[in-house]
C-alpha cells in the first residue's frame, strides 16, 4: 500500500511552523494509526508544525491513552486492528472525552463521513493530505461549537473537479 503525505504548506504568507494563526505549536496530539509509514509521515508533519505527538498503534490503545492523558487533538485512522476508529470514537465520547477528534481515511464517501460524525468525530480528513490540510482540519475540529465537517485534501478536490 502506498501513501502520499506531503509537507507542502500552501498557506500563503503565514507559517505553519510558527506560533501564528495557522500553526498548531504547543498542541498535544495523539495519532492512532497502525501503518508505520503513516505514523512516521504524519508524526513528522505534526512536529514540523510545532505539535507534540504521541502514537497509538490501534483504536484500543488510543482509547486508553486519550482517557488517561490530556490531548488537545486525537487524530485517528478509521480502519485499525483490535478496535477501529469508529468504535474508539464512540468509547471516547462515552468516557467523557471532549477534545477534538479527527478521522483520517482514504474512503471519504458521504456514508463513511456520516458514520464517522455519528460516532463522535468532529471532522474527517481524506487521505492523501498535506500539512495545510492537516492544520485546517485541526483548526476546524477545535472550533466551538464543532462544525462536524469533512476536510477534503487538495488531491480529492482536484479529483472531484475533473469528473
């Protein structure tokens, strides 16, 4: 399986790595992903943007860590072993987790989006994505009240526009 995660920012004159309005400097992020390549790539993007990153190998570990520790954002792949992202999000919300939850998926169909939002996610980010997509998703998910939205990647937007 090939993954394409880039560090292109596309944020104009604002720097995603600084403390400016587009950055995520100082945020504590839990990233739940079972693929080592994605763990490294997305972890690197988050660190470049100034966040501190903890990695969970699956939804079960993500649930346990997010209920035991404080994170500003939980990024979670939807398809993982032991406990998938949907089940983990429901468990987090039932356990009183009020932090921002962002679903990451290659299957951003309307049905998956609706199921993710119903499970308790605040936003859904379509793979592949770049740093600006990731930062935008984090900002959208952290808004109060949450907007419960999808954040299509630039590639997904370009693909849908060419049909």
